[in-house]
């Protein structure tokens, strides 16, 4: 990279990563999700409070959960719940399971292999639940802990019957939804936003650049109007010059009910005042008005744009990105905040990674020679033609095999700590969100399949500008040199 290009390039962790070529000049409408997209939360603070409210409701239902505690490090985004076995697993892009925990306890490699050697993850099956947002962390934590209680017999009814693992998940999911809908959690956040919201000081300028470049912007969030108003006001007002946050957007849509927003033709309701009084929409959508509900087709018609002219930005791999891409053919951007830490970790590990790769190349060479020598022994025994350069004396072959075994063991001793360290990048237990061992993770496949671009935060677009041209990387194949 020359000095001219370096001057305009962001640090690696703030890059916009491109799956499919995207010319920002051809994008005329930009839509945004709010939670964990335009408004980022302190994950530990938010999820700890969500956990608290769910726990209180479980206690009210008579479950013995008073002693359990939230642990933000137990699980990560991109994992998958196995409702049949009460496990939480990580899968590669093909659905093969590479790591697993039963409840909160990590399974050994042997136990995992025995459990899943004949199974793979198909997210179309009701058995599997994809934890694809940061909101999933408290849900996964409390579910894993309930599995532990169940297995100890502490959730049995008077007749001695235990709920199934699927029933446990439904209890957690229903209780989590109630905690969000009943408003106590969000009331706490509105009352003390400094505690919960992680402000991005680059974000206001990013949105102003898009607006001043002539992009039509809209907000489509599943949050309610009173919460959206408070969070967006805290995040933007006073940081946009003379503008109010609502001046940024051509449309503001609350309680959009994504992913149904992209799939069905639900009606719009017009929000009339700050208190949220409303009436059914009468006539066409109007700029500057707050709406509830509705559907993406009407938004597209209002903007007068083809789907390829609209970029939608969100943090939910399915509800924001997958469905808008598949059904509406909108261009899509996924926000993956964990990516910053993962990219920084990779930067710090680069020397060790090169060592690991060299050791693995040496290991492959040893494996190939061992395989060839074993074939040579077979041919000596069968009195058939030997490969060139292989000794005819079986004792010499055996001696070379012993030497290679010793070399392989020495290499393993060097590889193991490096491989373990590599596997802890991003998350101490589950590793990087986008990787499953040497392969891409199931989350990476979802992002690769449906997100045109992905990045750690919306303000990374500041480096691209509204006029940037993002080019997809040449796809790698196993036979590439």
C-alpha cells in the first residue's frame, strides 16, 4: 500500500468488509435498524439487567433460580441451541458441529464426537435455534443454567417429571419476550442511558455525510416509539448541529415487527404525538412522519427505488439481513461489533499465526511421507512395484517411520499451544465468531450468503464515504496456491 492510499484507509478493525461488490454511488436509500446498530449498548450492563428481569419472572413462576448469576463469558453470538439435547453448539459453514456444551459445561472432544458424529445443523429444522444477536447472551446463559438445574433434578414437578429441554427454552424465550414487552427493562435504560449506551462519536458525521450526499434515509426498528425517541435523542441530539435526530430520516418506523416487515403487507399506523397516540394511515406515506408497523414494499414504493438502490443496515443476521436480501433484494450490511476485538487479536497474533502455519505445512509433509511409506510396506509385502526413492528393505522403511513419528510428536508439542491460543481469539471459550476451527463458522456462512458488506459499526462507513466503491475479494479455493 502506498502512502496515498494509506492516508485514506481506516485501521484494520474499522474496515468495511465486502462480500459482493457495492458501489455507494448507486445506493440512493439507506435504512437502519436501531438497537445494536445505530444505538450500541454496553453488552454486560444491558444483558445483566435483561437476565435480572427474566430471573425475577422465573422466580415468580416458582422455579428455584435465586442462586444463579449472569456470566457474560459463557456464550457468544453465532452459537446454536440444540433443543433436543439441551446443548449449545458451534457449527462450521456446512453445519458440522465443532464445539458443544451441555448446559453450561463444555463437552469433551470424545463426548462431542459421540453425540454429533451423525448429526449436523440445519437451521430450517425446529431442533435448532440460532443465537444471532448480542441480545442472545442473557438468554443463552439462563437457558444453560436451567439445563444444569434440570439435570440435577431441581426442576422436577411433584410427580417427579422434568420439563424437556425444548420446554425449558420456551419458558426462557417467553419470559425474555415478556421482560422486553412489559417495559421495566427499557424504563431503566431510558432513566440512565449513560450507564447502558456506548456512544460512537463518529456516528453523527457518518449519517450527516449520507444525508448531505442526497441519500434518502429511514429508520425501521422493532422498538416502541417512546423507547426509540429516548434512545435516538440521547445518541444524536446536540451532536448534529442545528438538526434534531428526526431531521436525518425521510421515514421513521417503529414496532416494524421484522422479519415480517419484509415478508408481509401489514398496515401502517401514524404516530400523532410524543405520547404515542396513533391512527390508521390515511393516504400515502409522508416524509418526516413517525409510523408504526407497516411493510418494506410500501417503503420501497414511497422512495421510488428499485431494491438494488436501497442498502439496509442491521445487526440481526436473519431478521435484518437474510430476509431483506432474499425477499426484497435490498443490498445489506451487517453490524458485528465483536469483529473489532477479533481483528485486533489477529493483528497481535500475526507472528504466532505464521509459525503455526509453517508448523502445519511441516506436519502435512510428514503425514504425506508416512502415508507413502506405509503403502511401500504394503507393496513390499505384496511384491509389487515400489515408488521411486523408497528403500526396498522393510527394516529401513520401519526405521524411517519411527523417525517420522518422533518428528511428528515434536511438531505436535509446538503446534498445540499455538492452536489453542488461536482458538481463543475473540472469545476465550468459543473462539472467533466467524471461524470454527480452520473453517468458516455457520454465522460466517449466513453473513457471506446474505450480507453484501459487514463491519464492526455503522461509523466505519465514514471511511468509505457516500461515494466509495467496495469490491468483493477474490474467493479462495482449496486448490489456490
